[in-house]
C-alpha cells in the first residue's frame, strides 16, 4: 500500500500539441503517465488525505484547471466549467477533507469537498500583488499564502468570509517564486525562502 503524502511530485512536458502529466509515487518509485489532456502546463498535485489512488491536480489550462484524478483508472472528474480566467497555480486539500483550495494569480477560491462547489474567496483587489504559493494548516483552519512582492498572509478559512489573521514580511520576493510554509512543533511559526537576502 502506498503511504500518501500531502503533495505529489509531478511534472509536465509538451508533446504532440498537448502537455503530458507524469506523476511519481516516491514510496514505490512508480511513475504514471497521463497524456494528451492539457493544452497548458500542470502546476501542482496533492493526494486526497487517506487515499492511495485519488489526487487533485491544478493546471494553467482553463478547460482542465482543477480536477480529481484516479491512478487506477486513469480517469478524471471535471467539476468546474471552462473559464478563461481559471488558471490555477497551486491546489491543496484540507486534512479533515472538508475543503479544497485553488490558488490563482490574484485570488484564492475555497471549495466544499463533498459538493465541489465554491464556498468562499479571498483576493486583494486594491493591491498590485501576485499570489505565488499555498499551504494548509494541520487543523484545516488556516491557509498560508505567499505573495509577490515579499509577504505571506495567514488567512482563516473556517469562517464564511476568509480573513487575514496575520501578515508576515521581511523576505524578498521580486523575480522568483518563493514558497512559505508552517514549521515547528504544533506549526508554531512560519518559514519562507527569500531572494538572496533576508
């Protein structure tokens, strides 16, 4: 049996007018190829907690922006209609299986896991920022969003309207994708990369 982690190493390459997705299951060194699906790169994938078969995939292809995939059947579940602005850069599922989250360029969309319907959204409409990475807390209550230029925001997604609980600054992010994450015992602090200075 495969012990599933929260994220999956995956990549994509352009072949015959489509992007092929390759998923590597590190514990067994099994690679699974899904071909001729996306017309733009696959950006991230994460296991459904407790599953050794199903995972969520995000893509820059508006027709395949967010889908659940099965390794055993090599089939997918499409639940979002095609929309030109739906280019998902990262996806995560909460550990308690109540929600999953999609990170777009300028907003975060929270979905109900069972119904697959959007239930909340967070954006920064009056700021010139780009969202670059996403992490979910172990208690499924918070998300940590890394933002260019140089900040990270802890956002409460347990309420009907997501709210910023704390903003973290000090790292440098201008030209590269910098990721932030929870760290320490009980996720007591936030860690982040930086562009050569800190």
